[in-house]
C-alpha cells in the first residue's frame, strides 16, 4: 500500500513508483485512486503494477492526493471486483480504501451490516466507513470521524490507507500486525507506505513508523494523530522479517537484511552441516545463506538462478500454479553443485512442495548431498492475519515431524532455526511480535477455521 498527499504536484506517477517498489507484497492485481479535491478517480485491474498502468492510465488519474494497492488475496477470489482500492460513493462523498491484512470477524461484520454482494473483508470495511460517513456528511471531518467510529468494530489485522476527496487516513490495527510507515516529501507533502524501501524511490524521507493502533490523518492543514482503539501489546508479523518485507526495508528501526543475515548466522550454530558449499534459494534465502556461510567458513555460491520476471511461487494462489511456478522460476548451475555436499538455505517451508522440487533439482544437477537449512521455525499453525495459510491441513509441519519432513523432501538432513533464535536475530525481540504460525500463540481471538471464500459462498 502506498499513499501520497502533495502540496504542489500531481501524484499518480509517485504512487505508481511506490507500488512498483512494493510489488513483492502482492502480484494479483493493482489499483490507484486519486483526487483533485473535487473528484475521486479509481483505476484498477488484474496483473502486475507495470501491466495494469501505462501513461494514458496515469494521465487520467488527476489530483494531488491518492492511494495505491497491490493485492495478494487472503480473502475472496482474484477477480476485478476484489482488486483494490475498494470504492464507495455516498452522497457527495467518495471513499476509497486499500487494505493489508485479514479481519477475523468477517462473518459477524457481514451480518451486522446486512450487506449483499460484499466479497472481501476490505469491501466490508469500505461499506462500514461509507455508511458512517453518510451519517456524518454535513461534518467537514466526516471521514476521520467515520473511521474512528467503525474501526473499533474490526478485529484482526488491518493496515489501511483510506481517502475521500480531500484527505488521506492511515490506520494500523491495535496489534500492528502489518507494517505502515510515514515519509515526507520535499514540497511539504506526506507519504504512507507499507515499507520504507518504497519511500526511497519517490524521494521521500522516512519520518517514523505509524504506531500500532494509530490513525494518521493528512489534509491541507498537515498531519494529526489519533488512537481510536484500546491499547494492547504490539505484535508485528514476524514473517515480515523472515519473508514478506524487502531486505532493504527497515522495521522497528532494524534492517531486514541485517536481521536475515543474523538468522543465517544463528542457524549455522544451531544446525551445523558438513558441506562444501552454501547455496541460497534466491532471493529471500540469500541473506541467511550469506550469514550461514560467514559463520561456518564454508564457501557461499550461487547454485540456483532465478528468473526475475516470475512472481514468488508461494504467493501464487493455487497449488497447480505453484507447482508449475517452480520450474519457471529457478534453474540450477551444475558447475556449483556437481559432486558437492550442498547446504541449501531457504527462509521457510510452508507446504513443502517447493522445497521438495528444489532438493530434486539440486540432486539432478549432480549434488552429492543436500542439507536443507531453514531460517525460521516449523510453520505449524494457520495464519488469520494476512498470509494465505488458513487451512492447517496444507501445512507440512502440522502433519509431520522434522525427520518425516526431511524424508518427504528428500534431503540428507534438515534443520530449522529455533523461535528464540529467530526473535534474537531480529535484534528487536522486545518490540513485540506475532509468532502464532510458529508457536500457536495467537495474540487475538481467532475463528476455529477460516474460509477464504466465505463471503462469496454466502
Ligand atoms: S500468524 Fe504468522 S504469518 Fe500470520 S501474522 Fe502471525 S507471524 Fe505473521
């Protein structure tokens, strides 16, 4: 998610560049909403940011404030209707919303609102705000009052950028599961972004993270901050450090790349391996492999080449696409692997199918031994907060112990980073993390099961 409020310039290109830098967070659809102070214009479609937008599309997005979104679906199908920003027109007020996360009380909200046709939690949030704006429409502070009124009814994970014709609202849920940061432009404008790395691309300076439970309102008068929720302990998704975030981003003031390198260093101490070469699974396994190699003294080498133009396999929404994706995505370098005892370093094993194919690929390329090392603990519990793993039966570590997984993926040995090791590697273990998928310790109430398509089915 990305949002810009500028004092002096059209901002559609800035949002485009921001979304481009955040493409890794969602690759199914992309959209931008802008306003010139009078009219909100929305353009969205299925595909990557660069596929969805061209010069004519950006030229049609007029105005000095706007929001953008790149979607990875954790609720609802991947179709045009569910692409974001979600939009509602209420009387004279236009509301657009971009959401990162997943609500855990979607069914209750849908029932309370009595809506028909909403297919995602994000849609329900847009609807709830629109109705509350309608109640407040004579009030110039309508949008922020509406958000303050309805946001406490939402449970679960939501980092949001919301706009009407004249202002932008940024909001993080009380736990702060998903990130959001604030940057400043040299013209006096402001930027909201899921990650700090996207600020660099538009020449914005990092100001600070939006705090867990904080709402920021940006309009012609500048910035105001509110706290509409009861305070709870913060719980940023620890997988932002492991997998989601770009390595050149910072969270809790800590470099993601430095944290991942440290994960590899600790992993090499916890699970050393007799080997000739350390090979990363590109790209998210690279920093941990570098840390593993530096700490173990075993040479690091590229043994798998990634086609940069293929999306992350894990983010693809169906198993069939994931299975095809690995062949498209990676190719081995036999010169690195033939006759070698290889340590293959990856950031996580979720379903196991990708790792199994990788081990086969490395063996077929001539490796004498393949020792898999994973820079996070076994992923055993479903995520209800914005990672598409709500079905526990698909999680290999929920079904098998480490030795069984090792046999299943065909590795000579398998070692996972401990949870203590992971938290220590972040360098900010006291800052507050969600570790539910690794520990089963959920920071909020969660449903017994979650159906990604529950609204569509009903
Ligand atoms: S359950 Fe796991 S993936 Fe989901 S928010 Fe918590 S740490 Fe992140």
